[in-house]
């Protein structure tokens, strides 16, 4: 079921986004409010830029960082061992409490 949805998800998202923009424009016209084309254009450019950074620049930074850290790691954990998951959970929990306590 999910595999079929994942295949049509981008088209469904695009259709919903298009309908939302059309509905917003129609609402503004019917209420007598002017369409703010410049604001809509800037919002669209910011959204596309955000997606570009997330999906292009992000992986370009993550992969070299992952390769560097995996070569220079002090400890290598077996991800199939449940104790590794417990250790990671406790370490992240400790770090989050430590960061919260030091900032207050």
C-alpha cells in the first residue's frame, strides 16, 4: 500500500499545492484584496532555495563528514546489537540534558 503512495506522492503534493495557491488567489480576488505577486514570488524562491539546500547541499556535506568520522572514530558500534542502541539513546539523552543545563 505505501509503495504505491510513495510513487504518486510528488504529483499529489504538487496538485495540492497548486490548488492551495489557486484557492488563495480566488479568496483574495473575491474579497477585493490585491494579489501580492512580489510576496508570492519571494516565498516561492525561498521555498525552492530551501529544498535545493536540503536535497543538494546537505548530502554534499553529510557524505564527506560521514566518511571522515567513520575513518577516525574512536569507537565502532555494531548497529545490530541492542546494547548499541541503548548506549546511543543514553548518550544522546545525556548530551541533551547537559546542553540544556549549561544554557540556563
